[in-house]
């Protein structure tokens, strides 16, 4: 598959498996594994990044750390959340060949109604984009987000000063 990153190949293989995987006994129409999950977009965000530190050597690659200095979240859909990032940290491990990354990000801020939140993001991808599991720690009218399976797709801006993210809730039907 020329031009495809290892990450995109892995994601394609995982999605193909999820779509084709069926239980051994398909005789029951009530089987909960017979549906394919759907994604519903719930927000877009832009996080502003501070200066990146010099790469730190780690086995198989290098680690880069940057502060999150601010940003915004814009709601999309009924379950959407709107707010402001106040700060955080982004830790990115890049493989020696530069083709794959593992990210760990924590950001904090407040929603448009003043509710404080903490977001933890862990994922993998390529230097061009990555996918991650997102966990909100939040109360108030957005407390339901703590019980949702959320994923994000993130893209680092060309100037490396911001990250644009789209957040999705995974629906089982």
C-alpha cells in the first residue's frame, strides 16, 4: 500500500476486523455483537502549544514535550461541549523512523457555563494525524461525558503552534 503510513494500515486492518468479526453462533438475532458502532461528532477544538523541548532519547525513538497554553472547544450536536482550555501538557513519543507516534495529553479548563474540566487523551498515529481515546473528568450538565466512549482525531498545524481536534462519541447502534 504505497503512501500509507503504518498507522493508517493498522487502523484500516482494525476497522476491517471490527466490521467483519462475528460470533461463532450467528443464529440469535438478539446478539449484541451484530451491529457496527457509529461515530457522532460532538466538538471541534484548537489547543495552542508553547515551545517544544529538545527531543529526549527513549528506546526506539524520542520524546517531545510541549505545554498547552490555551485554546477553545466548540460544540457540535446535542451532546456537544463548549469551553476554554486554560493549560496542560502534551507528551509525544516519535519512532526512530518518524512514521509513528504515541501521544499522551492532559488539558484543563472551563466550559462556557464555568464548569471546570480535565481531559486526558492517549492515542497513536502518524506525524500528520493521530487518533486517541479521550476521557473527561467533569461535573454539572456535562457529567454524562464521563460515561461515554470518546475518541478524537488530531492534526498538528504546520507551524507547530496549535493542534486541531475533532471529538466523537462512539455509539453502539
